């Protein structure tokens, strides 16, 4: 375990990641609820969307944990690489999540379209917060691109 010779403040990054994770919880809860409603249990796009939502959630949780460790004084390049890789991976998965949310909205019964539009709004919030965290990391001087080159799994 390595420690910074000085402490960098990660609080703003953590705040943005927490905001993204909160919105992600709403997306997960609401979209999963649709599986338990007879009218929407087989809604086209929902299973496909979840194939990307699950890893996006994993990457958000891992990014938050990494940033919290850094804020607590731990330091190792691998923690920063994990954080950046997970931010990038979450945003990449988000593109597919949004694509399938649009399919869901287009195929939903009319009475569920506003509900799915609400899920889309939460998804937009989760993406915006994560993009802001990515920008902040860039402003802090970290290289954002090519962090996934070392792993085929992009963890």
C-alpha cells in the first residue's frame, strides 16, 4: 500500500460519483420493477438494457470505492487506474443502456411511456454526473483515455 506524500482532495469526485450512483439506483429499481408487472414483464428492450445496466452499476460502485480509498489516504497507481477505467467503462455501458431504454419506451403500452421516460431522465442524470466526474479527473491532471488497454474485461 502506498500513501500520497501529500493528500489530494477527492471529495468533489466522490460527490459526483455518488450522484451518479444514486441516479443509477433509481434506473435499476424502476426498470426491474417492469419485470414484475404483467403488462410489461416481457417488454422489448428491457432484458437487453439490463445486460448493460448491470456492468454499468458494477463500474459505478467500483469507481466510488476507489475514490473513497484515495480520499482516505491510500495511494497506488492501480487505484487511480481502476477509478478511471471504471468511469470510462460505465460511460461506455451507458450508451447501450440509453439505446435500449429508447426501444423500451417505443414499445411500451401508452400508460407506461411516462414511467419509462422518467427512467430515461434518471439515466440522463447518472450519465451527466459520471461525465462531470470524468471531466474533473481530467482537470486534476489524470489521463482519461486508454485506461482499459490492459484488460480485455475492462475492469
